[in-house]
C-alpha cells in the first residue's frame, strides 16, 4: 500500500507541475491577445472584445493558485488541504467547461466582431485620430483594410507603416507593400486561430482536470486511511 501511496504522490506532483506550466502559458497567451486589442483605438466595442483574453488571464491565474495548493497539500500530506484542493479543481473543471462551451458557441461571432472592428478603425484612419491603422499595420505586417489598394482608391500615398516603418511618412517600397495582406484578414485570422486553439485546449484541460480530481480523491482517501492506522497504533 505504501508503494501505491508513493505512486499517487509522485503522479500528483507531476500533474501539478504540468498545471503550473499550463497556467503560465494561459497568462502569457491572454496577455498577448490583450496587448493586440489594446493596440487599437479606445472604441466602446473594445469592452466586449476584451472578454476572451481577460477570461484566459483569470483562468491562468486560478490554475496557478490551485496548483500551488496541490503541491503544498502533497508536501504536507494534509487531508484538509487535499480536500480543499479537490474541491477547487472540481470548481475549476466547471468553470473551464463553461468557458470552453462559450468559446465554441461564440467563436464565429467573435471573429466577425473583430472584422467589423478593423473596418471601424479604417474608417477613422485620419490625422484627427492619429492614423490608428498604423498600429495594426506594424503589429500584423499588413497594409490597409483589405489591402494596399485601399490607399490607392483614396488617392493617398502608401504609408511607411505598410513597410514596418514607425514613421508613416517614410517612403514605402511597392515590392514590400504589394505583397502584404489586408489588416482585416490578418487580424481576423489571428483571432480565429487563437479561439480555435483555446477551445480545443479547453477540451483537453477538462479531460485533464477530471484525471486530477480522481488522483486527488485517491490521495485524500490514502491520507485518511494512513491517519486512521496511526491513531489505531
């Protein structure tokens, strides 16, 4: 039985270390997504657009806290801490399941919202608004809303930001900007790829959390049994 306890403890340690890595990666991913949104002008529609990145950041933070509790519970061999850890992982499983379903249901609508947001930025791309399209062009190495021809249709010079120059007044070579996609397609593709990644990663995390719940329950049972045997002696 001691061998079984050792196996459960070792497996639980490895699981919680993986949990730490996953939580850290989620925080990094959420921060990257949020930074791209914050590169856009401060429009009211950005409030709803921040939803997914903020959820990812919060979830990553919760996973980090729960994993620390798990490691501490295993180290202390505390029935109370292990029970608390099991309850927290169960709650985390429910939150993860809800978030995963929400992402899958809303991913198409979210991508359309991002597309509309870029179009809105393009419509406000003037000197009065400090040419907000330049931030997108620098971040995603793109040009115009649907392409460089958007500037040509307006009779405007291609800005330096289409060639990755921070100074939009810099001369941009046609050999560079003509090969660049429109920012609308680039930005929307970025969000589609990430929401799909988040959705399927969420499915994987839900399965993983079920395994953690089973391991934590087994560990709590072994700890209670070990304590009972010590009291009998």
